[in-house]
C-alpha cells in the first residue's frame, strides 16, 4: 500500500473572529465595540462598529486575506465595517 503526504483541507473559519484567532479559537478584538450578525440564504453578514478604525486596519487586512469580503464606511476616526462570506 502506498501512502502519500496528503494535507487535509481545513474548513473555512465559521466567523471573522475565528479567522483572527489562532488554532480555531475566537479572538474578538478590542476595536470591535458593537457587533451584530445578520443571516440570510447562503450568506452571513457581520457588522462591526468601531470608534478607532486605525486600530482595526491590520485585522481587516488579515480578514481580507482569509477570504472575507470587507467593506468599510468611514465617519471620521470611527467606522462601520461589514464582513461577509458566502456560506
């Protein structure tokens, strides 16, 4: 019997907070002051409001690289951030 080195496919993290965490653990950053979740057929939308968009920038790049659709609506130093991914 032949064995091959097969890398298992990891399922996509369930939430953006799992994408920010290590080892499938959630990490809710301090900049995410107000959080809401909206679900519809095939898509979940996470809305996060922050008073400090500058503090969120590194995490938003990480989320974008992890496959999340990141949309930012700025209001001075504060922002409303929408995060979604097809289910």
